[in-house]
């Protein structure tokens, strides 16, 4: 174990002054990275670049750089690229949203308040050590009383603010739904997007939300079981793999808009797979059962149903918070683009939630302009493909939501090119074959 506290500034991946070749960065995120990392020279690869195209068009240019870095959003890079980085001793970094994300109920196209930049693995990938796991395994927390004082105050301020990873600027949301008055204990199952990377890389077996509900009901036969499906699944923004209706006979399904911090006030125990909501429950002193292995599992704080032999320490909730919220992420002011501290971010976010968030000063604003008509070009002779925009927008609104439809109308070709679903990207290539 280290004799001195983990130096978060020294251990961070330093992108300043380096050429960074970035994978899986959508166009609206590129302006954000350019603003948050102004001393970094980013080169953005095509969103879904194939291995063949990478080695044909990019590999040699990367090798020719004096001190290059590869950067990918999440875990979205192929084994061939990982091997290329390893063989050429080129750092590969993993970028993700931090644990305080935005004032909207999902990532949307909003600017993030925090980011994590990891030189080993995404923090949610339990198959190998991330920078966060290294901090948790090695940091001498007791030696840094300033850090631990910040952690204790940070937890208190976070809980009193009612903020979570995703938030709503609407303080008029109704109180959490409740079951009829009962003296029985209340068990909350926090649902997740079941094909999300945090489950795919943080769980060693196939499991869905309904499996968790059934297990919670089986293990707590004399309790009230509450199930809160993920908001993006309820709203149709993200695909569901299990149907909440199939477990309605063993639980009470919460379908209202009450934020998770409010729901947590009413429960005695939480079950989840890998959700950050489990950590937010721990911060409130609520016992948590985990079916997967998120970053806060394996340290003696949770009822773990998936073992992790690398994690051997027993840590306090203050210590895990210090690592995950103070040492590991980077915080930013999305109005100015300036880097901030956790405390500054929390204060600013709470104020903006109360008073409204001002317009961002970050330029260029990441909003693509609508393509115009042309006699020839990507939209065909006399721009005939523009005629497809309105009927397709109506179809997209029914399948997804109105936000998707507006994004499509803004730039139909970019919309299809950046979809995560490969089949829909192929359909878009048929409808709009030219870039």
C-alpha cells in the first residue's frame, strides 16, 4: 500500500499538448471535448470505423505521431485496436460520464458536469482493474485528513441537495408512489437499461431486471417489493429486454416521475445489478444487494452475489466516496467550459436547478445546421430525398420520441450514421447512400 495519499492530479492521464485520436465521439460531443480540453489536439475517427478502414487509413498516421494517445468513449473499441495500441506502446484511454451528469433525466445532448478519463479500463468494467479500482485498492485515506473531511462534507451536501447522477430542473415532481400503509419492510429494486455497458461488462452472467425482482421477492417474502424501472426504458428511449408487467404480481411498479433520492427516503433495502443508485442508497445508510460488480462492490459495504478476487480491502463509505467523487472524476462548468472542483460543481448545479441554467458560452455550439436543397448531392437529383424527411420523422417519433424526430429533421444523414443500432444504420445507408 502507498505510504502517501493517492495524488489524483499526478496519476491522471495527461492529454495536454498531445495528439489524441478519438473513437466513438459523436459530433455533438466533439465541441464539448474541444472546450473542456483546450490544450489537446483531437482528431476524431469516423464513428463506426471498421478495423479494415482503421488499419488502411489511420494506423500509420498514428504511428508517425511523436506522442499519440488513443481515446474511446466507454468500451467501444475493437480488440484489433486494443492490440494495435498494446503492440505499439500507445496509451489507450477510456472516457465516460461522471457520477454527477446533468440537469436532465438522461444524457440527452446536454453538456456533462463531470467526466472520467481512465488509462486502464472503464470504471464499470469489472473484468480488469480501472484507475478507480487502483485508487480504492491503494490509497492511504487515513493519511489525508483534508481529503476525508471533504468526503464527509461532500456526502452531507450531496444528500441535502437531493441531486443524483441525472436530475430534473422541475421541482414540482410528485412525491414517490407508495404501496398501501403497511408495517412491513420495503424492498426497492432499481431497474437498469439491460443492454447497457455497465451490465454487459459488470456482470458475469446473463440477468435482467425481472430476475432481480423475483429474487428480491423470494428472499423477502414478508416485505413489500417496489420496482422502479429505468426512466429511459419507461419512456421508450432505450430498449427493454424484460417486461415489468411480467412481475407485476410480486411487486408494486413505480411509474411516476419522482426522482430516485425521494424514493430512497421510503425504503429499507435495495436490490440492483450494477446501478449507481445502489451507491446512492449506501450513502443514506440503506443496505444494498448487488447481482453484478459495480465499482463500489467488493469493499465490505454491500451484499455481493458476484465475487471479485482483486478487491481485498474493507473500506468505509466515506473512503469510497472520496475515491469515486473527489479523486477520480473531472468536473467542469458547462457554461464556461472551465474545470471545477466537486464542491463548485455541486453548488452550481443546485443553484441552476433552482434558478435555471444559463446558456452555455462554449463555442462552437454543437448544433448542426439543416441541409439545404441542391440540384445534385447527398440528397439526390433535385434533392428528392428531402421529400422523405417529414414522413420518416413521424415514423421515428412513434418508434422513439419527439426528440429523436427533431434530431432526424435537423440532419437526416447524420442521424442515421450515428445510431448505435447496426441494423438501423444499414437502413439509413440504403435510404441515404451518400455522405
